[in-house]
C-alpha cells in the first residue's frame, strides 16, 4: 500500500460530537467553495436544508447513516474523515495513482484504498452530484469494493 501524506489528517474524535459536527460542516462548506472538477466535470452538492439541523442534506448524508427506523444517526467515525474527503477531492483526485474510479450501478465511485475511503457520485448532465462519502471499516466491505473497482473500473 502506498504511503499517504494525509494519513494523519482526520479530526480528533475526542473533541465531542457537537464540536465535530460544527468543524465538519466548516470543512464541507470549504469543499463546496473550491469549485472542484472531476474528469473535466463540475462537482456539485445537495443544497436543500435538513429541517431539523438546518444543515445541507449533502453534509447530513456524509456524516450520518439511516437506522432501521429511517432516522439519520450521526456517526463520529464518518465525521472525523471530513478532512480526508477534502484532501481527496482537492489534492488527490487528479494526481494520486492509488485513486480508483469505478461504476456501481449508475453511480460513479471514487475509492482511496490508502485511506479506505469511498466517495459516491451521481452522474448528471451538468456534472457530478456528491451523494455520500464514508470510510470503509469492515474487511468484507473493502473486499466487495475492491472487486467492483477491478471489474467496473473507469
């Protein structure tokens, strides 16, 4: 596995959930303002606000998961990776040889095996919509992603 200069970029999880959510949202807004292009197409974000948190749905989908009742539950492990998302999208995506692009049904996935981080995009006429992003924490999930990346690579 390649060494990554961003290995230690994650947020400190001891900051507490409320602080992590606030810091993560600042990073998310910074990412939105970077005007990122992926393979020549603009990256854009879900900008509708969640009525409960008043934060954008795009951010909510990155830092939370739906539970079995359909409620979104914050995942600290997802939030601490916000700086990694920023680094991949801004610095690594067009430069790092480890980054893998592949199709998963209609979605386009960007996988950083070095950080075990997956970014999911929807292909739209005017660019790519960031659907979600999350760390890969289970071995079986990593193996499934590796298989898809090898079979459906772009």
